[in-house]
């Protein structure tokens, strides 16, 4: 991520899915600037958008079947 402040990452339900998720952030190693996201957790099935609040170009939509 190349910054010293932890980024704000949102995990929100889309396409009728209700509920938010959580992103795990941790310092990185191997010369990669950190901290960075290491994973995310969702509360159950559905469609969620994972996005970087500071940059709307950074987003991923994930569909969880179960």
C-alpha cells in the first residue's frame, strides 16, 4: 500500500445482500511496503464489495455461495 497509516477498507453487501464484513490488516515483510490487507471475512453467503475508501478505483466484488 506504500503508506504509514492503515488504509480504510470497506466490505459491504451489494445486490440485495445485507451485512458488512471485516478486513484484516497487518504489516508486510519481504520488502513490500506495508501495512496491507491480508484477508477479509464476511458474515455469510451473498454478494459483497470490498473497496478502498480513499481510492474508488480499488474495488472487488465477491459472491459467496455458502
